C-alpha cells in the first residue's frame, strides 16, 4: 500500500464498499472520527502520510479493500478483494468470542 497516492474519495469508496460506518472505521483504526471525515473530504491527501492515514488504509485493507494506483492515465480506484458477503462474514468471525488471546494449540 502506498498511501501517498490514495485520495479522500478512494477512502470514502473503500468504506462504502466494505460497508463500514465512519465511526466504526475510526474506532477500528484507532483515530478520531473527525480525522476520518477530514481525510475523506480532501481530494488530494498529503505526500507525507501521517500515522492516522496509514492506520485507516490498513483497516480498510483488512476488511477487503484494495487500493488501485493510477497507471497510464487509467485513473485510481478501489475494489474489493472479497465479495461483500465474504467481507461481512469475516467481520463477524473477527468480532465474535470476546477478547483475542494467544492460542494454546501448538
């Protein structure tokens, strides 16, 4: 992931594709919702991304978003690595069972 080429529109699109709200994504990424709103509103993001942007992009990628760099004038984009149904199932699996702990299985 190269966050220097990601736009606010791509973040908003990735969030829409993965079906996660701004509040839930912000919590998952460990940033304030106002940070996410500000990033989504910007057409061009800073060349030197801060940690919040990196965490937001990483959280979206964990949900199945794939950011597509602009190549040969084709334009930048975003798509799902998984189908929407698979993304929801993965999210349910990751959030069930309480606190994550080390496995005892060798």
